[in-house]
């Protein structure tokens, strides 16, 4: 009888692993991910440092994201609590019974609407939420966009 093709099991015979083909061990893989890129490592350091693909920033952020990305926000109730101390420290002014605050002057970029307002505030803010504006106006103040 003629043999047309060899059996798969013939490939396995004579190996030290029983019943399967030998697979490479984890020692041959060379590490996982960025393993070996530490201070004293020479295993992958050159590949990562000098290929130019791995270190530094990648991609881009859209203009919309960059515009408001690093704005520090302050809640309406927090601003109401510190309003008097801002006047004392000359970071805000008292005008006609209202306290006028410039958010950029005190290091904030956005006014958000958590809490309640008791004092009459005139706030100059580059960015604010609608709820913050409503709460300030309910207390007799106003929010001015800059």
C-alpha cells in the first residue's frame, strides 16, 4: 500500500515532551512589554530610547480640549464662603453692597454651580455653567463673561 502523506504523530516522536510539540519557554520570549528598560538595564534600553517611538508625547489634542483643559474650577458656595476674606486681602472689591470678584485674579478659570449663594456677588469669569449663573442671579448678583 502506498503512503500518500505522513501522520502528524510522526513529528512528535523522539521529543522530550510527551504528546505535544515543544513550545518555547518564557525564557526565550525576552520579557513582556517594556520590561528591561530600567535605569541599569541594557536589555531593551537602546531600543526604547533611540528608536524615537516610545518616549515623549504622541498624538494631538484638539483645540477645543486645549482651550479649557487646565481651568481650575470653583463652586458657587465655596466662592460665597471666601468672599469676605477676599475683600480683606484686597483680591476683591466691595461696590454698592455687592462684592466684585475676578476669578482669574484669584487663580480660577471656571465657575460651577454647586451649593447656594447668600451674598450679592458680581463675578467676572471666563467660563461658567448655566446653573452657577442662575444661583448668583437669584441672590441679586450677576456673572459677567470675560
